[in-house]
């Protein structure tokens, strides 16, 4: 018999009166409406047309569907009144209806308890889709749960939709072999996200933290609401962040960044530096605005979360609200302004590169207060800036930026908010302005896990490697290698190497104290005094590098060399820079367990990776391919049934209090004309009420059965398999025979 598709001179498949005839189908039995719908949809896919649901009737007493009819997607014609309307603003959609009369109908027979085919019209009056076009027909497009899980796993690690669509298409040798389009995948992912988030984005976000706290008892999160019950401010820190603050919370830096979420809430990152000289995160916050009240609430909440332990010093930019909040909450804490921002402001206000260079030298060069005042007066007089408003303002704040006033205060080597800027740049790879709160906090958690893997790598290298000694002070260098992690050790070794340029000028010794006056080669006019307490083996230098950075300076190492001391004294070792920095038993907290959602995703990724090797080898020959396919279908059916029997509950946790989504805020860095609104005023398509959509409406819609395509579908069809062919043709022997003859040459179209 002829092929179901015959090529025309235009290269388009046309199939009037080809394939199964009405006599072949009429009288066939189906166990359910879903089986009949599945059969007709598969038949339509084979021939190249789509299916739409048409008539449905139910029994008055039983409520059972007694009649169900399906038609071709080209059935019907468009109302002429729509095309004759000349006042339309939008261009009318192209006409897709041709009045095709192809149809299929089943009736329920009480005597046999099955559905019997009563109508089958195979004739079409239009061109049928070719093999590489069928995947574009609506009724044949569906994203399965397995494909959705794979897409969610790829999206979770930052892969874009277009990228993993190319990846999936490559797996099946072309996009025409996929059962969905890119738009279908985007809609399915969005629907899945809406199902997780629910009606209230804020409510789901708080529920996420509440559920996470069950696995991480050390997690703390605080939030405030406005008068309309909207989420206003949010702060969170897990147990690892709180533990790191107990170890390295002596210096705190924080800054705000924008365009990280759909509500334009500024993200504040509170960071410090750990014993590997890496950035460590102490907490995150989303604020309603950048006012004094918001920053005051943030710092008070942060301080309470961290056990009311004050930092020694804080580094921020010149934001006035930040400065006033720090002065109110962190009483007695030294506040330093970011040198990078000040240098940029100097150039912007005076537009003189010579002044900017000298201002930077005054800001960063170690000197005494007297020397600073003398040089500042000289620079101001040189450029005639005695009455410049910005210069006068900076001079009044000199205690917050000049090294002469800040020398001796511990800043862990930080002079700017560069670590905050670097953190914000790193987070921008994970977050974007389109993210809602629930998605936002999950992406922040993912970024935080990646950041902490760097510390694990540093710990591994420090534990299982030993640096090569290469200075002239090998005994001291060897001791330093035992005390400090690799990255800190490299800085200590640099000071040992620079000790070679130190020249002893004068030495005064008493009974218990020795005073060394030293200079350096190339700077004979600059001297430093080093005091060595012989009884306590305590060394102190006037450069105050030990007090400011926490690391011994080259002048101290010169005294150790002169005194023939082979080990670094205790006062030259700050515990927070050593390998034992995180061995504080008093501040150790419970290690968080792995989140349930993360575990499920990790198991899915592990199974996917494990199957890659099997699929690679099974695809080498036809027999191995068919055996593997049978086993995969068998295991898929087994685990689907097991999942349904388990009745796993929905993991989504809902809180008792209903929170409204935050309002879109206007930050200092935002555009003057924002084009987005706080909440959509769109009405529900069912009840026409504002505040929800048709998906979440409490009024139930049409409860007609939906198309349910199982895992077998066409993936299980094979021209040599009578059992799979019977699943396609139903239970009618006549239909089975004709299907075997008519479709034996088209099964190869559809990839397994």
C-alpha cells in the first residue's frame, strides 16, 4: 500500500485518503478516554496534523464521560466579522482554519464497560506537516517531568534557556526531534517557579528560611513589615557566617549594590577577611531604602545576631546614612572611609590630576600627625584651595581617611571597600534584576557555597603542602611556615626578604630593654625605633605594621636576626592569621545539614552523570541500544509507580501569616524613570477579581480530562515490536493489522 505521506512538487507532504480507513478503526475498544486520546494523538503525529478536543458529554447520574470527540486542529473557519473590522489596532492573526472535517469520536458502552470508536474521518483538506515540522504542532508539544528536572538542574547553575535547549537538541540529534520548543520550556519553568513561590513571594521567602533553619539551627533571619503588611527589610546569616564572624569579625566592611532583584531593593553585603586573606561573608540584607533608619536597623540586627560583639573597625564609602548609623550603633568603633572612593571624588571635584596624586599620597603614606598637618597645608597652599568647599569638608573628616590618624588601628590590611565591590561583581553572575525574592535568596545561597569552596581549597593546600624555604633567615622562615597558612606566609616571607635592606643606625641597651634605631637602604632620612623587651621577649616597632595589619614587619625581623632568635615571639603572631584561627571551641556552632532540595538535585545530577557512560556504550550497536531502551523503560515505569505509591508530600512550606510582596523601591543608583510597578493589576480570567490569576483562582474551571502521555509514547514504538504496535493500535485485531501494514515504514521517523 502507499505511504502515508506522498511528496508534492512543493516538497510538502499531502495525505488525503491515505492511511487507516474508517472501517479499520470503527468498533475498536479503549479502556478509557485517555487511552483513546493517546491513540489518536499518536496517529495524528504519525501523519502530521494536530488534535483539538471538541465535543464532550457526561451521564446525568453517573457523571461519567459518555461521548468524547476530537478534531483536526485545522477544523472550523474564522468568523468573517473579525477580518472585516477595520478599526483593529493590532494586526489580526494569520488564518489557520481550513474547515477540515477529520475527526475521531468514542462512545461509552455500558454492556462491555469500554469506549468504542463510533466515528473516524481520516480525510484532510490541507497539507500535512513533514517530519521536521511536527514538533511545532501544539498538541504534540509537551515537556516531560524528566526534561523539566534536567532543565531546572541546568538553570540552577546559571545555564541560560537557549544554551540548555541547544544541549538537549544535541542529545536527540536536532531540535526537530524534541517534543517541545524553547517557548514551551520557558513557560513550563515559569509555571514550576510559580508553583514553588505561590501567591506571595515574600511569604514563600520567609517560609524558605524557616524550612532551612530546621537543617541549620544556627541560621538567623530577621525581617520587618510596613503598614500594608509588605516585606520591608530582610537580614539573614547562616551558622557558618556567624562562626566566621566570631573568628574574623574584628574588621567589617559593607556596601550596597543595586539591580539584583525585581523589587530594586539594595543588597547589602557584610564581609571581612579570613586567615587565608580571602573575603569571608558575615551576612546579607535587603533594605527598603538607604536611610538612617534602615541602616540602623540592619546594624542593630547584625550586632544582635553576632552575640553583641563589636568590630574593632569598619570600612564603608562616604554614604551619610551609613556613617550616622555606624556612629549610633557601633559606639567606640573606628570608622574608615574607602580610599578608592575618596580618590575618585577628589578627581571629580577638582579635576586636577596633580592634586589627586598628592592627595592620595597624604591619604596612604605612613607619617606622624605633625608631618601630615605640615604637608596638607603645603598642598592646599600650592593649589590655592583654602576656600574650596570639598577640600574643607575632607579636612574636617581627616581622622577617617588619613593614615597618619588611623595608623595603629587594626584594619587587616584593608583600606577600601574593594572586597565588597569584588563580592558584588561575583554575585552579579548569579543574580539579576528580574529575580523575585525566593529565586534571589536561593541564588545567593548557591553563590555562597561556591565562595566557601575556595576556603576549603586553601585549607587543603595549607594542610598537605609545605613551602620551599628561600630567605636568608631560614630558621625564622621555617617557623613562619608552621604557623601561617600559605597566602599569609607569603606576605610574612616578603618582609623577611625586605629585611636585607634594613640598616642598624643606633643601639641603646639597658638591663631588660634594648632600643634599636634602624633605617632602610635608599631612604636614609627615615628612621624607625624598635623596642625589644629582653625579659618578656616582646618586640614593638614604631612603624606599627603589627598593630595595623597584624603581621610582623622587616624591622622586627632585623632585631631577631641581631639577637640570634630563631623562632618568632608570641607577640609577633596574631592568632587570626594562623592555621589555628578557627579552632575556637567557644564559638563553634552546629554544622548545617544538607538541604532536602539540594540533595534531590544532587542525586538527579549524579544519576544523570552515571547514565552517560552506559548510554555512550549502548549506542554503539543496535542490539545493545534496544536492550538498554527496554531496561530504561522498565525502570522508568517501576519508579513512576513507586513515586505515586509513596505519595510524597509537597515540600512547599506555608507560613501562618500572609505577607504581601514588597513595593518596588527607588534606590540612589536607580534610574529616575522606573518602568516597573510594585504589583500587577491584572484581573483574574475566571472571576475578574484583582489580586490573583486564573491559575490560582479558587473557582474551579473545566474539569475535563487532560491529555496524559505516559513515558512510553512513541519512544517505545518500533516497527519490529508487535507488542508496542498493539499499544498504539488498541485492542482491535483489525486495527492492529492495518496499522502494522500502513505504518511499518514510518516508525523510523521518530527517535527513541
